[in-house]
C-alpha cells in the first residue's frame, strides 16, 4: 500500500510453493511470461524508465513475484524500493480508481 510506486505482486496458484525451483518447468515459463506481459503493460501505461522483477520472500514465504515500475528520480532511485522513506498509503478513492485502471489494463 504505497502510492509512490506502480507495483503489483504475482502469486502462482500453487499450494505450498516457496521457491521458483519448486515450480514445474512449464509453471516457471508461465510465471516469467505473465510477469513480462504485466510489466510491459505497466511500463507503457506509466511511462516507466526501468522494470524491476523480484522474488523476495523474507517476510512472506509463499512464492510471489514483485513487478515494479521505476522512474528516474523516484524517492528510492537508483536503489531498491524496500525500506526507503515513509510509504504513502492510497486513499479509498484513488485506490478504487487505480484498481479499475489496472483491471482494464491487464484484461486480455
């Protein structure tokens, strides 16, 4: 919940998966293809400078892939987004609007 970055988390629909290597080769390929497509759409929509993809699981063990659009000059640039400054939560109206935008943007 940080409006400073355009950020999604992809979670494979597989039970008890903590690491990428626990996925089948087909599921690994699907995850990478989906992350690439989502990232491409987000980058185009937000006119991003760099796409960050990361599988950090230090706080949540379930395998998940962060898809983060970065802009030169954002508050964490050029470093990682984690632990930088104070998160700015979305207000209800902005969040609802942004979620609707994402649904339209990511619908095939």
